[in-house]
C-alpha cells in the first residue's frame, strides 16, 4: 500500500505546485471554494425547494416537527423516540417557517455549521496548517452530499470538528459542543470518550459535559418527558442485520446467489432493508456485546499509550478513529450517513500531519465515493442482487475494516513499551547509561 500512496503523493506534488499551494492557502480562495460548493448544493436542491418538497430523511423530520408545532405532540417528550432528545432542536428549528421551506432551512443550517467548521479548522484564516483540513472536509462533504445534506449527521459532523479543534485552547466550549452533538446523535459519544481518556483537560471536559447533560435532563423533566429520556438506547435493540452493515455482507452474497432461506426484505416499521438467513439472529444478538468488547479493548490500549506518555493529540485522534470505527464495523445496523462519523476525525488529523494521516485520508475518500455510488445510485439494484452493486458494497465494507485495522494497529504501537536503550549517544561517543555526565 505504501508504494501506491507514494505514487499518489508524487502526483499530488506535481499537480499542486508551490504557487498553487499558496493560492489554496489564501482565505479568499477557500471562501470562494466554500461558496461555490454550497451554491452547487443549492442548485441541486432548488427544484425540491421551489416545489416545497423534502428529500432523504427530511420528510420524516418534517412530520415530527409538524406534530410538535401544530399538534403539541413532541417526540422524546410525549412519546418514545429513536433519537436523543437534542435532535428535536434542529428538526423543529427547520420547521419554524412552515413545511414548504423545510428543505431550504435545513440546507441553511448545514451551510452555517460547515462554515463554522471551516473557520475553526483554519482559525478563521490564520492557521495555515488548517487549510489542508478545510479543503479535505469540503471534498468529503461533496462526496457524501446525498446523506450529508439530508440527515442529522450533516449537522453533528461539523460540530465534532469544532469540538476537536477547540479542545486545546477552549476546553469548556469544546466540551459543550461535543456534549450537544452527542445529545443530537449518539455517535459523538465515541469521540467524547477518546477526549476524556487522552486529553490533559479531561476534568474540565467531564465536568462541563456533566453540567450540560444535567441541564438537558432537567429541561426534559420539566417538560414531563423524563421517562423517555433514554428511550433511544433501547428503541433499536431488537433490530436485525441491516443490508449495508459490514457484518451482513456474507449473507447479502448468499441472498444474491439465491441461497435458500436467505432473503433481503424491507422492515416497513422503520423503512429499512434487512437480511435474514442461517445464523443471522444469533449474529445480530452477539454484535452489541462484541462492539462493547472492542470498545473496551481500545480503551485499554489508550490507557496503556497514555502511561507510555504518547503524544496526547495523536493518541486522542487515533483513539477517536478507532472507537468510531468500532461503532461501524461491529454494528448490526449500517447506513451511508455513518461514514460522516469518520470524516471529522480524519479531517482534523490531516491538518495535524499529512504524512501520518495520508492512509486514512485516502481510504476515507475512497469509502466516501463508494458509499455514494451504493446509495442512492445503485441501491435498488443492490436490493435486487445486482453483482456490480454487491461488489461495490463489499469493497466499501472491506475498506472500512482496513481503516479500522489501521487505527487499532497504530494505537497498539503507541501502547507498546519503548525498546530499552543500553546507551546514550553523546556527540560521536557512546556512554553506557548511568556513566558520565550529560549536560542539557
């Protein structure tokens, strides 16, 4: 793989001449790129906006918003809900101008948060190293736009970027942002766990997160919905193996090859495709404990690496990538928006060191491109057992496993004891440890 990456790097170096790199590191160029990309998003969604329709998950979000705004029935307060209660805030906010403008307001919210993420990555144009991260985030946002513009992950991903960037300088603000993101969608909890484990500011982060969470719980209690506060944890516990989950891939092949007793079917109650076949019930039951077992192993590796005095920034990002990867690789549920869980960590890593993060950076771009090919472009053929679509899914899921393996392997290297040195090199002379005096 290193040979392939070296070739890609060489081509990038030839394409990105010093003059072009300087141009890309100008605030004006980045601003134009940002505006151009989001103008493209607006143009693509304009027919939907002008006809008052909504795409993706937004019709369901709009229904929930209407139930609350017009009928006083609030998800997560008056009834059990699949999302944490914080998701109600953006879902309702997009509906305050009425159902016909729902798609437009959602796009404006996504654009605003993307702008904040780009600003945080570059310190509003002052941090030159952040430009690589910003351009990477814009490219990944383009590749994953069919889900990034139409689901909650399009809002939580830029929030996680902001939290990771601000952690060193403004830990209280970072903790607030990450906690709020977790109360919108559960996945930022993996990033929060990495922060708590690796960051020197963990006490500040934990205390701030606890205060914010207590405030959320108190608000829900005052509104009379405390009994549903944690309903999202158990609401999806009885799910079967979902079509796109990495663990489901062998059964998708069996169903596509016509194996008797293995089928792809639609779960109408939650509007998703699932797979049933020999052993699927057992595997579905085992995946949650296996996932938590993997998370426990990663947590131990992070603690060991911390004891070895590994670099805190690198440890935090590797741990976050490994934990989020475990959420995906060992999950019985798989959806295209899950790829947006990984991009924020990789984007911040790219700004830290391209040489250290080029493997996950390139893997992530390939995963993002394949994900959009799978959904929505080849999704219906995939359901029908089309071989090409199945190959796309298989390669994408294999790359997810490779990305997860890369993060765990590098985390294990940080946790590995450093080799003993029997001598110190002083100038050109070697002194055994414990002999002589070394001035520093």
